[in-house]
C-alpha cells in the first residue's frame, strides 16, 4: 500500500531557504527499509513509526512516501508534543514478511554555529535563560544522571572558577567525546548509563549522545536527544547513509544547535532530523508486536540509503541484520 504525503508550497519553501541561508540548497533523498521475516504467517499488533523527518527552519520535506506490506487495515498520522511526525499502523492480515519502505525527498540547508550568533548575555557560562523560556526548557534541563563521577568529568571542561566561554565549552565537549571515546555499533535495546559509558570509554552514537546530554544538564544547560539520518559522503560524493543519534543544545540567540559527539561535528551538516525528544526511548524509529511462537521470528533487516541530486548514482548504504526478542519488534 502506498501512503504519499506532499508538502504544499514546496517551491516557495525552497526560495525562502535560498534567501535565509544563501546559495543553492542540497536536495536529499532518504530511503529507509525495514523488513521482518518469520518462519510462517503470523498476526501483527499495532506498529508505531517515526520515519518522516521534521519540518524545521533548515530542513523541509518536499514529498514523503510510505509503503507497508502487508497493507495495514488502518494508518493514522499524528504529531507528538515535540512536533515529531508519528504514524500508527494496524493490521488485519497475517504474513510471513512485514516490510516498511519509507522514501523522503527534502530540502536541507547546512547551518553553522558562530560565537557572534550567541546573545551577549549567554556568551560566557554560567548564564541564565530568559524567564519566558524557562518553563519550556525545564524538561530538557532535568538531570539525566546524578553521580559525582559525572560531575568530576564534566567539571574538567570548566575553568577553576566554574566559568567558560559558552561556544568553546560546547565545541570542546563535543570534540572531546569524539576523541576520547570509541564509537561502536551496539544492537542491544536501550542506552548505556552515562557512568557506564565513562568507565568503558566506548558506546554507540546514542550512548555518546546521552553522555553529552547528561554533562550539559549537570551544568544547567538545556539539551535534548535527536534521532535521524547521517548523510555519509566521500570526496563530495554521497555513498550511503545510516540511522544516527546526536544532541541539540538550546543556546540563547541561535536557539537549538546540533552537536554530534560521535563525529565531533558542530552544526547540522550531513544530519537529517526525524525526532527530538527528552530521552532516547521516546524516539524509537519503529516498534510494534507480533503474535506467534518464539521460533517463528527469523530476522529483522534494515537498509538505509541517503543520496543527493548530484549523487543520484550513489551506492546503497549499509544493511544491518539484527535479531529481536520474540513477541516484540
């Protein structure tokens, strides 16, 4: 079944971006395919999807298409409290294969983070958020971890008097995690506790993002978890893509700014936002249930490909096979 959603006024949005960011905007196509295989036909419970990118100032969805096999008996689109797009599918048919094929076309404007963008009142840490922003930011300042070891580690990025240049603090923290922690693939559910990541010196992209968020919140700086897609390139030719996780920090002046501790990158270049949330468990791309015996479930396969208009002949991105617990996608 094909479910297509077209954003009206896409051409107007494109020219608005030309004015806002300057120069031609990259047009990205993101294809994300998830396939579940079973030994015999099984029944399916409700499935919840977060696959459609957000419509933010620096990225605009032109067209989105979602094909689901077998055809769901019902598909509903909503937005959660953070403005993320959520689709919910319900099924009446049994099948030995369940496939979700999402294709997105979007304008993407690379954005950067300059010291001059920051309000004068916040260029030096510690700073205080404006009174009108505090209630909205409170959920993103609430501590993720209360542990002296985290405080000691985070405190190394401050001067002896507890102050810091705000931009340098954010950039240094991002790049230090990239340099000092090993980025590893980890297919287990959930995220590591930040203290475990500190002790191991390694973690997945979502683990490193959670560590950075925990450190920032210990400073009283608003930070949120972001999930989406990473545009992988080689000599300006896109070769594939991955699902990815990183951090956004609320900085007075520019607002929410992207930081990727896995790569050490600052800004949204090569990052396509799908969901922004308080905690990783709120941004699972696809989750649901099936009804059958434990031995019925065989594999889950995920393939992600990101290409640009200039890289239409790009190779397919990496595929990942992951086993799941019986009874839950």
